[in-house]
């Protein structure tokens, strides 16, 4: 099949979509963290993504001054690109450490984008998408991954830790539990396990 100049042969056909997956193993997450250990920007992006459930474009909107003085347990608001509503997130120790390592890796001014690019003032979502795919490949993960993998990973592990689905619905801005489960790629066998607990 021939493709027109500029056409992406890997892009889904019009009207279809390709669902990206969460990272379902802690070992996979740890492998990616180790692979990114000497890349403060990439490690911070990965850790913030899997610990906050912000969309990639929301993370890319962060400025150094917004997070420079934030401490573990502090909260900050970030405007959601889809709903235009602000969502409050509390920073855990892992996210705080990643931010501080990144801020200490170069001379940031408060107005500087936290996630800088070598070619542009700030990273773009397609670049993040390609980066996440590469990280998952490096980590030996099989499946389809992309920028949404980061926020899906947060929700997937919240679900595994028995966070009530209504709380996840609120965090994601979903209307139904089915929408949240489908978004997190929760498979029927995983749902069936819930009902195996005897009371």
C-alpha cells in the first residue's frame, strides 16, 4: 500500500483509535526509573506522570516557579486542558525528589518551562508520546504505550490498591465507572478477582 508524502502509516485510520495501556508491573516501572536515572528531565516527567494523573500537555504547562518551593505533602492546582477546571494534587516524596533533582540540574528561572526541549522552548505532546514508547521498549514491556500511559498507570495502581472507583472517576473527570475501568484497561479477569473475596 502506497502512502502520500507526509502521511503517517502508523497513525490509526480515521474514526478508529489505538488504546494505550498502563504499566501493570512494579518491576517495569522500576526498570524505567533506573534507565532514566541519569536523565533528570525525563525521570521527572515519568515520575510526575505516574504520580499525579495529569495529562501530558498539563504537565508540559508547568513552570519552574510553580514547583520550586513546594514541599512533600503540599498541594498545587493545575488547570485541566480538557475540562478547563482546576484539579488539586498533593505531592508525594517520589515526585518531590524528582522535581528537586531536575531543578538542581540546570539554572531555571521561575518562568522557564519545567520540561524544556533542546529544539523548542518546551517539549511537545508528540515528543512525550515517542519518549514513553521508547522508555517502555527499553524496559522490555510488551504492548502499546504512549503519553496517556503515565496517567493510566497512576489509576491502574490506585485501583489495585483498592482506591474506590468513584474517586478515580472524579480524578479523571469520567461520567461512569465503566468509562473509568475501560480507560484503565481493567480486564474482565481482573474484575472477576474482586468477587472471589469471601465475606
